[in-house]
C-alpha cells in the first residue's frame, strides 16, 4: 500500500516564512542605507528600523515560542546578502508592504504566530511612517489605519512640555462619551449573538479568550479614566491630542463590550474612578505612554488566544484585537518613543535600543493606571 505523501507546510508556517524573508530583505536595505551616512534624523530612524526588524526576525524564530526555527538563520542571512541597496523611499514602501502582508496574515494564522505577525505588522507600519516624516516624504497610509490618523511629527508631543491645565474639563467626568476620531476601532459590531443568551456568565477559569477579552475591557475602562484626568492637566497641543485619543479608546471599549455580550459574558461595571500610577498628575504624558504600552501587551495576548477572523461571526475577537494593537502602537508613538521594538510582544532587550522612535529616548515602564 502506497504511503501517503507528507503534508506540506501549513498556511501559518508559510506566513511565518514569508514574513521572515521579507524582514530579512528589509534589514539588508537598512544596513546598506546606514553605510551611506545619512542625515542625523534619518540615521536615527534607520537605527530604530534595524532594531525593530531584527526583533521581528527574532520573534519569528525564537525557541520555545511554538514557531519552527529550522533554517531561519541561514534564510535570513542569504536574503540580506542578496539585497541590493535601496533608497529611503523604496525602504518606506517595503516597510508599508510588509506591514499590510503581516497584518493580513495575522488574521488567519494560529495564535502564537498570529501575535508575532500582528506585532511585527504594527511595528513596520509605525516605522514606515516615522521614517517618512524624518525624510520629509509622503507618509504611507494603510488599510489597517483609521482615516484621519495623526501622522508622525504632526501630533507628537514632548512629555516635558505637557504639564498644566486647560479647558478640557468637559471630559473630566468618568463615563463621558464621544464619537471615534476616525473609526479606529471596529464599528457596527452586533451587541448580541444571533442566538439569544440565556444569561450572562463569567469566563471560564484559566488562560482563554474570554479571560483575555475581559482583561482588555477592564484595561480600556481604566485607560478612558486616565485620559479624562490627563486631558484636564495637559496644555495644547497635548490636551487636544489626549481628547482625540480618548474618543478612540471609547470606541475600542464599545467594540470589546459588544464582543463580551455576543459571547454571553458579563460586561464589567465601570468604576467611579481608578487608582492612577505614582507621578501621573505630575507627568501625565509619560504615564499615558506607559499605559498604551501595557494595553498593547493585553491586545497581543488577546490575538494569541482568539480564533482566526473567519470563524467567529458576527464579529471576530481577533479582528478587534488587531485593530486595538495598531491603535495603541500609534498612540504610544505620539506620546514618546517606545521602549520595546515590537508593540504587544514582550521581547528581552539585548542592546538598550528604544525601538520605533528616536533612539535613546527613555520611555516609561509604568502603566498609567493601577
């Protein structure tokens, strides 16, 4: 009897290999451009891109992550050696293309790889936009970015200039509502599943998508409160930016609450107030940067524990989680340079680089709320 032929690589494995190859080629282009001694602002972004891309390649081949590693190093090296030097514009286009491919693949990949692909896709998109701003080139858009997103350089604030008060008291009370700034979270989600719930329940114990969904929902409630407080203590342009991001968080919270309802899970009640991290009122911008960083980790966990986007009608947890991760990555970059190269993924730092922003800028590690 003829032996069945071995199955080929899974769609998830093919996506991993494709992302690794693409990141390797981009890293080779970055190295070639760095050798040309560009202007300081561009050189800083190229260093950030180098750190980010090597972090992405590491995440795609890290032992113990459930991601196969055989041949990863040799494939990476050969791809980089074969790279012809590219211009800054070509590198920006390549980063943006890598982002779209990675984020699309993250929607259907298996959990662990999906988290890495989403994280890498968000990072390459933020890096493409930051590099374009530094080079005074058109900032690339993305089908995964909300319309009306703030471009790098146009909305970034300096944490040192963000103290004070302004007239943003209309958002100071908890529970304030607002429309999303550009649909940054998935909108129009059904408030309940097609099958009526017999009653609300708590998520099953252990590590699962229900627990991760509940954690993200609670974190968004805290984030909204933190932004409401911060908006009354910041001066423009930081205060206007805080109000705008507050609306995005309110939209994200509604999307998460709809998903809880669709799964017949109890929606956590909003507290009158939440404990703020030490130093929040003195340095709200720095605290908000740390808050976005921690939110990204929660969305990364939700991506890993959720199913592919085509298996959970009417609205997939995975899709909302990817959108949330991209939003937090963008918000984080608007407040300060990230202290991790890949949003939503906790990789050990090996060289002290700060990631997708100005290298050397110290980013806070504490979340904005306790």
